[in-house]
């Protein structure tokens, strides 16, 4: 067995020993699990070591310290690199957890998961998402620094680092986010590109021969190349140079060898997604002068070297606390607000200006009502921030008087008199451009950073572009709010490419994802209150383009609480006799149900109307409440301008659902809705058929 003498190591020897410790912890964990990706940790260990031991500002004793640097492993398949670094630098991640890599109940899953493993900032795995998350984190840092820092008092001052792979930079989401980051000149964002020329199934020259450096330069990034990712001095100089460049985000291309040290698998896709194999592990250890036994060997000198991060981190946080004390003395009101922000608390009175809408003949589109509510919230909520994918005039999501989030160095020639010098990172209005996918991943990064409640808006049909990001938001339990307008066939002339059919069901099916489709302006106000207060997961508000009658709160005092509960009895059956049928509807179809109820009443059929704006909220209510709203003994008819699939648990098998089972058509919205059966006569006919069938049984 090879013995490593650690008593008299020079700096270079200690560095090599420490780097190989990362490599072999990763190799052994993957081999023991007989599952995983050893190649990236082996190749990236050297430059990751430089970052984590010489630059990264973090406190292993307090992973949630607010002013820490953020490190995101976008290449989540290389998770053992991150787990090794977390264990070695002193996070609460034991060697036993390293040995349980990818096993049931362990803190070391196959891809990093936020909220499970101490020190993991985001759940990564779908490639490219972490790059977008990093952009969002850098935007959050820039916004909070612009709002709260004062001359001589830098309370928010940290960098965001992301490790990206070839696969990350192939994905379109990374391109969208990187393009925006370059425009915004996010100088405290540094991407470390593990440029090893190998993907899971082949060398990159099969599919990926573009000049990445030139592409990022065109985005407006500062770019550098390090020809040998094991050259610690070159890596250090490149990171220092990136940190000095405050005018642009930085991309460092680090040329590495996937599976470094493996005699037969280095630089091949065989080292990417599979264990090396027992024989190749032995050969690799021999090749790098590492003991063959025991597995998971950590030399004392290497561990001591890494564990200096504990005291460094504590000292960094102590220094920050002293600075914050001085800040608190100089700016007590700002400091109090910032304390609340850092703790994730809502501001006192945030909802006091939310309007109660008065019924009017014209009615109001719920997208318009939403805009009014959002502006009322923004007046009392300084870290409520967001925007749309170039659709503010259609989604009504602009926050009046709250400024645009832009680089202070950006200048715009605007004939209307808006000058670039007035734009700054303290603005609450984000402009994502036509980049829905990037918008979703950026919002996740902002929410994961902490201190902000981000929102993003587009048409409901384009939520499809955001699906991976929304799923990850739910998986992470992030407080992200989506505003989806143009919610049905009723948007009209744009036709089937813009008319959503299956999107509502798709969003409702995501675990931990709350969808609310309000019926009018007042339900919209209640929906926004729910969305802001629902802090343990994402919420989507689904809103109309067309005007809807406004429900009178005097006549329907149960409305706000009913929305918070996901569903409620809006209109009971007339008289005292039992109801013949329950009409269930969401969004714009609630008005149709109310009108049909009146007509059914004239035909001797007693109908009750239930507004069900959120399946997700309703499903978690006590069974007693749900059965009071939807008595199982009363037949039901559901009405919604979306796919009928999914309604069966509410209305039962064999019962009619008035929905949409095909794509839409180009025509005025009211014409399309009528042609597809969303009219009073159709609802009445279906209701009568349901009642008749019920009597037969």
C-alpha cells in the first residue's frame, strides 16, 4: 500500500494532496453507489479547490449567512464534487453521508437538492438551469445592494459563482439568461466553464464546435481562457481578474480532462456517467500515487487545510456583523427593513392598499385588476420585484413609479425623455425580453437568494416554455409568483397557437405548485393576497384578457376566504329544498354558471354554484369543508375553458364536463367561446341531462 507522508509538505504538495482528496472521495462514493458521474469531479477538482479555499466567502458553521458568496453547481451530475467540498470544508455533512451517496434517505442525492443538504444553494440537474439561477442570484445581490448599501456601509456585497459544463452551455435556457446578464452588466457574476470537450455520449466535436468564448464576448461578458485547469496559479489569476472586472459578468474557460488520472477512461465519455469500475479505480489511484485502501481516505493534512474554512467563515461573518452594527446606528430604519428582508418576513401592512372592486356595468379583465392589485402591493412592499417576457402592455405587470432594473452604466436614447442615467439596479421593474425559459430560471435564482419576492408574467400558452423552471421552483419550495394572462379560447383572433387548452391541467399536476384562476376582480385581489402569503412554494395566477362582471362583495362576503380555501359556495340553491345539481366553474366560466343557474331556476331545477379557483388549495382543506362545498350526493357539472381531463375526481365518472378537447380557432373571442359550447343554453342543456340521468339511477 502506498503511504502518504504529510508531516513536511510544502504548499504545492499540500495543494496536490487536497485536490486528490476531492477526486478520490468522489471516485469512491460513485463506485460504492455503483451509480453516478465521476468524470467531472476528477477533472474540475483543481479549479474548484482554488475557488473554495482562496476566494469563496462562506461560513460552514452558518450556511445561511446572508452576505455569503453563492456557489451554484449547474452541472448537477457532478454532485460528488460539491458534496466532497462541503464535507471537507466543515459543513454538517458527515463522511457517513458521503458513503451513502445516492442511497435512500441520505443527504447526498444523485443531483444536489436545496433544503436537503447544508450548503446547497439550488436544486440542479436539468442542464442550463443553474446558469439561469446564478444570473437571478446576481440580480438579487445587485438590487439589494443598490437599495440598502450607503456610502461607507457595504452591507450587501458578495459574488455569485457558477460551475457550468459543456451541456449547460448547449441548453437554450443558459443562452437566454447569459444574454440578459451581459446586457445588465452583472459584474459580480463569475461563471467557471469546465471545458472538457466530452458529454455523456460522445466528444463535443460531434455536436458542439462553436466558439463559446466569442459567443459570450458577444453577449457582453468578460472572457478568459485557462489552458490547463490543473494550473493553480493560472486559475487563481483568472479568478482575481474576473473579480476585479466590475463592469461585466465573467466567463472563465478552463480546459480540463474529464476523468483526470484514469489511465483508460480520461477524456472519454465512459468517465462521464458511469462508475470507473473497481479495476480502473485501482489503476487511477496507482497513477496518482494514492493509497489503494482504505476507501474514502482523507489525509489529516488535507483535512486540516480544508477546515481552515470554518474559522475564516466565522471571522467573515463576525466582521460583517460589526459593519451591520455601524450601519444600524447610522440608518436605523433601513437596517430594520433589511433585517426583515433577510429573515424573509413580509412588511407590516403590505396589503393595506389592496382595493375592493365595486361592481360596474363594463366589468374588468382580471389581468387589469391584477395590475391594480400589484401596484397597491408594490407601494408597501419594497422587495416585490418582477416583470414580463416583453409583454407588460398585455399582462399589466408594470409597477408605476418603481423604476427599471438596469445597469446604472446603461444609456438609452429615448425620445420620450426617459434617460439611461436614471436607470439603476434599485428598480423593481425587470425587463426579461422575449425569454420565458430564462425568466423562469432567473426568478428561481432570485427567490433562492433570499430577500425578494419575484414575479414573472407571460401568456398562459407560453408557460410551456417555463415548465422545467416551474417544476424546479416547486421542487425547491420557492416563493415565486407567475402571472399568466390570456387564459383561454376567449383571447380570440390570435388563434390556436395562442389559445391554451391543456396548460391548466399541466400546471395543476405539478406537486407543490398552486394554480389560482380567479373569476373576477375581487377574486383576483384575494388571489394575490394568497400568492404573497403562500411562502413555501410557487403560485400561478391565471387571468383573462376579456372583461368580466365584478362580483359584489356586499352580496358575496364569503368570497375572500373562499378564494384562500380554493373553492366555496358562491350561490346556494334557491329555497329550502335540497339542490338538484352543483355547477362548478373557474375563472370566466363562473359568470356563465351564475347565468345558467337563473335559467335553470325558471325550469324548476334548483342549482347551486361553486367557484373553484384553485384545485390545489381546495384539495388540502379538511374533508368536512370539501364535502360541504361539493356534497357527494348532489350531481355536479364542471365548466371550464380547458381540457376536461382531471375534472373526474370532482364530478365523478360518467358525468358531463363542459370543456375543450381540441385546439382553438381564430375568431373574435366571444364567437369562439360560443362555438365551443360556452354559452348559457349549452350549460342548461348539459345540466338538465345530468339531473335527468341522476333521477334514472
